[in-house]
C-alpha cells in the first residue's frame, strides 16, 4: 500500500539528483578543460536521468495515493522552493569560502569535493535500495548504481590530484572539504519519512550507512593528503524544505522557461 512517506522518500531521491544535475550542468562550456567539460555534462545527464525515472515513479505513487495525474515536469518545474526536499549540500553554488562575493568565479575544487561526498553516499544507498520492497525503486537503484560508481571514481581521482598536487590545488581542496563536510550531517539525520520507509523495507536507515561512508571518505581524504575537519554541530534542513538562500535563484533559472510557456512542447 502506498503511503505519503513512500512518496516523499522517492521525491527526496529525485530532488537530490535533479538539483545536483542542474548545478553540475552550469559547467557546460565553462569547464577547466575540454575533457572535464564533457565529463561534467555526462554526469549531469546521468543525474537528471535518475531524477526523471524517480519522478515518473513518484507520479505513479501520487496517483495511487491522491488520484493526481502528474508528470516529471510537474515535479521539476511547477513546485515551489519549500516543496523541494533535496539536501542543502547539492544546491550550493560552485564557490566556497575562498570567494569574495556572490558573483565570484566557480571553484572546481568545490564541485569535485561535493560530487565526491554525494557519490560516496549514493553508492551505498543505491546498493541498499536494490533490495527494496518497492521493486520499481530497486530497478532504478540497480541502473543508478552503475552510473554512480563512475561519478565516484571521477570525483575521487580529481580530489586526490588536487590534494596531492600543487600548494594552490591542495589549499583549494582543503578549503572545499572544510566548507562542505558540515552539510553532510543532514545525510544521516533520521526523521519520520526515513523511519517509515525503513520499517516498510523500502529504504535503509541512513545511519546504518554512515560508518561505511565515513570509512570511504576518510580513506580517499587521506590519500589526497587532506585533513577531515572537526564535526560541526548544526544540521541543515533542505530535505524538510528549508533551503539556503541559493535555492530560489537556482529554481528561478531552471523553471523560468516552463513557467513562461506552461504546457508547451517542442
């Protein structure tokens, strides 16, 4: 039987993939090298593809639960900011603490570090979701896991290059890690949605994945000759619809065309 928590859980997964895909797509034609320009574009397409599969599944759950007939576009383009349930981490812009202003140039170290932290998490989560009692979600997980393994390899390789590279690349990688790690606490903060889907066998308790994720992160960070920052106290609340100041700008850019021409096809 479909429950509101089941639907909310699938939408969380979809929102994370969509928003990070949108962020990474901002490097298109702006990459530091041609190969990286193509790599980030492909990673963005993978993430948006995952979001589409998840939104399509959410539409089926939504119809069973509420009788609502929605599409992928309904969720991506016609929800308000507080209706999105993605982690705060994935909505942050590509500049970090080294930026002087909100219009600072993108920092590739921030992009790579975020992709690493997120992909390391999703590698474990997609693996666990292959055993979900939601067989459709399990199938999406199996496909997404293959893509995520590539995303993780790409990000980890670059993080090691940055950390164990020049003095400047090391400084930027360490600053990005210090900036982003506090946002990862949100990954493992349990709530009613997660507890309900875990009880139903739909998804795991994220806290159960935390030790393996921490071990993976620590191993790569050590190889990159970087240092993990002290654990922060604050837990961000993006998955509860309470976002950073950056989310509204991201949605304005992403949703503007669809909202100007609702129902248009091309």
